[in-house]
């Protein structure tokens, strides 16, 4: 049987998850997302949801992956769309290119910019967006040593 996690909200301590209860369920031991762990009267809590514990594990894995990527100074590849902002025009153009491609019309484009301006990020966004749209995608990386003069 799959255990459920119960998410609650407290007016002072914020949101957290029920760990256990006592006194016939009148007091609940809550692990708040802020890190606090407290016994709280049931009547002081707003019950938000029940979700499978399995979801929490995946959320923790995703959160750790995102934190590690950001710690290294890069955007996590799987979450590229979530970290793409301020590039509405470029994203709109990339989506048009994918739409044309799906209609059987090829196209070419050039992404250029200063170091650190997000060229690789846009290509990563395009890669993941195209995959989501069912387009076959291939990545090729060229280095100056591999390109003829």
C-alpha cells in the first residue's frame, strides 16, 4: 500500500508535511519546509493536499539536480524551459522554426552573441523543445581544431 504525505499550512510557520500524530490526531508533528519540526494543534492547520510519498522523492531528486547544476554555474538541461526568461522574441522565432520543420519546410538560422549571452542556453532550449514536439534532434559540437581553416 502506498503511503500518502499530507501537506499542511500554518499561519506563522508556513507549509510543511505531517510526520506523525498523537492525542488521537489532535496534535500533529510537522516538518515545515523552513526546516522547523514542531508539534502543532490540528485546529491551527490548513490541510492543503495528500500526495504519494513517491512524488516527494522525485521532487527531491529534481531539486538536488537543479541546485548542483546552478552551483556549477549552468542551467540544468532537463529544466531549460523553466530557466528561460527575457528571451520571448528568440523563443518565438525558435518555435516558428520547429513548426516549419514539422510542416516539411527546412530553415537555417544563426545564433550569435557575446561570451555568456546565452547562445548555448538557447540551443539547449531548442533541443528540448524540439524533442517535446516530436522532432528528431541531433547535437554536434565543433571545436576550432575540427574545422578547416
